[in-house]
């Protein structure tokens, strides 16, 4: 039994020894093949890099590094591709590995120092530049970059001192040079963004914060701040996009999730309100904007927007007094908003207050001089003002500009009965009655005819001789019809004469 065990063990050892020989032979073959392939990958990487085909070049350099993890040049060349692709953070580990493999590799030292300087890591950058100068004291680029790094240290200290003193303008000025030297430093951009926020310039803060989401790993704080800034500016879609990016990094982030719920709710309401406006469902749109104000009562933009839309909707549903009141409130909140002035002008027109309508349109034109809509509105308001100084058919009948046909006919019958010339005895009274009667009949004629009423609402009087081609008709007032007030039974009619 013992001899059997020994024979078995001897056989196993013999087999293992034979397997080792076979593996050595195979490994030699693999290493030989790998060496050839490494050279091929390096050559292909070089050609593709020169041709600007960076992704393909990077793939070959990956293979070269995997094939020979002890070759400092393969790491250095792959770092060059990362830099060409704008991936400085990915280049750093390769440069560090190249330096570890070859400590006197000055090109890698200098390149790493340059990256560290752009990232704002001043002391580490200085260490690399000094290492280059230790071996090559006359190296010009290393000398220049070390001076920049030293300057950067002083500027960073100056910027932070000014910030803590509350001198944000000076901080911004100093940080301009800091960021010029170290454009990949997220801290400097975040500090300048904070200064812009404190100085009331959120747009510039957004410009500084946006790149920091790429310069820092897992920069949830920047995504949250960007979302809050866009939210405060009323840019709810952008706000929603940024807060979603925060949650992609960590779906359990409490601050981001709470803000996400708020933005999502508000954004949904605003989109629904806009859809209702597009469908001309103005009463429902008013209700939706009221919901917006309840959802976000603390950010002025959304209350101002709701008031502006109330103004627009009340004009569209022809509630003149309500429109004037809410438009005036909206105008106080946002005095330079041309849309509010335009809509209040239309409300004044509905209220037959043409002088104020002209004033609002003129002011709106100051804020939006390129708007054809405002220019046309002004011209129409001016026409209506001019016409009102002659005859305003709505005022003659005592009806509003949105009165329907039945209301117009009812008002006409009442006034026609009141001012029929047969009701007056003296010649003077009779002539005055005839004049009013003609005005009443003219108003009824225009306002019950859709085409004529539309023309009048646009600022042209269809019965004004000045607007008639070929001149006006007869009559003492120059109207294109003849009035015959005396008919049997106290009735009346008009005989129109055409030119």
C-alpha cells in the first residue's frame, strides 16, 4: 500500500513537471507573439493618433499597455491620446505610472505638472517642475510653469481673503486670472459662481458652475445648485434636467429628491397651462396658473408669470375691468414687460379708453421696438382714438365692445324709441333728435353686420365718407345714407344711396 502511494505521488510529480515544461514552452510562444503584437499596436496607435482618429488610437494603446505593463512609453503614449481627447483626469494615472517606471522621465514629469497646474493643484505641480529643474536647470518651460504655479498660490490666497471680507467684485477680478492659469480647477469656478450669486447675477453663476459638473466626480452639489438657479429664473425644464442628473448619481440623495418633486410638480402645471392657452381654453388656463402660484409662492418669477397670463386670458375672454386690474398689478411687478403693456392696451380698447390704450402701446414699443404685433396694435389704437373723437358706435348705443347681436338690437330699439323725431315738438329739438336718431341707426347698421363691425373694430369706420372709395354720400353729416324720420305709425327706416 505504501509503495502504491509512493508510485502514485511519483507519477503526479512527474506529470506536474511535464506540465510545467509544456506551459513554459507555450508561454515562450505567447510572449514572443505578444511582443510582435505590442509593436503592431504601438505603430497603429501612432498612425491613428497622427490621423486624428483618437478612439481607434486609444484602443490600440490599451492593448499595448495590457501586453506590456512594464513599458513606461506605452503609458506615456496612451496619456497623450487621453489629453488629445480632453480627458486630463484619465491621463494623470498613466503619467504617474510612467514616472514610477522611469523616475528620470522628464517629459512625463513636465506633462503631469502642467495638468496639475491647470487643475489648481499648485504644490503638486511645483514638485514636478522642481524635479524637472533639478535634472535640467535650464529647462525654460519648467521655469515658466513654476513661476505660474507660484503666482497661482498668491492669487488663490488673495481671492479667498477678498471673499471672506465680502469684497465679491475684487474676488471675481482675481479669480479671472486664477481660472486663466487653472481652467480645470472646480473650486475657483465654484467660488466665482458664489460671488456672482451674491451680486445678483445668476446667469454668470450658471456659466461657471456648469463645467464643474465634469471637473469633479459625483458633483451632486453643483447639479443641485444649477437646478436651483434655473428654477429661480423660471427655467423649469433646465432645472428638471439638472436635478435628474443629481439623482442619476445617487437616487437616494434627500436634497435632490425633495427638490425634484417640487420642480416636477411645478413643471407639469406650467406645461399644462401652456397647452390650455394654445387650445384657447382661457378659463381653465387661469385656474392652472392659480395652481402654479400655490405650488410656488416664494419665487417671484412664477407669481409674475401667472399675473401676466391672467392679464392675457381676461383680455381674450373680454372681461375688460378684470383685465385692466390684473394687468395693472402685473405691470407694477414687471414694468418693462412689453406683453403686459400690449394686453392692458387691448383691455383699455375693450373698455373704450383709447387714449390709455395708445399710451400703453407706445410704452410697449419702447421695450420691444421690433414687434410687428405691437406696431399694428398701436396703429389700430390710434385709429380708434381718432374715430372716438368722431362717433363711437358702441358708446352711441351704450353697449360694451363684446356685446352680442341681441344686446345691440335691444339697446338700439330702446334708444330709437326714445329719440324718434316724432317725440319732439320744437324745430330745434326735432333737429337734435334727427341727428341722434341717425347716429343710433348708424350704430345698429354697423354693429349688427359682422363684416362692418370687424372693420370698425380694426379702426376703420365703414360709414365714414373718408373711408369710402370715390367720396362720401349726401346728408348734412356726410353719411352715405338719407334719413326719413316721418313714417306712418311712428316707425322709421333708412334709404341707402350708393355712389
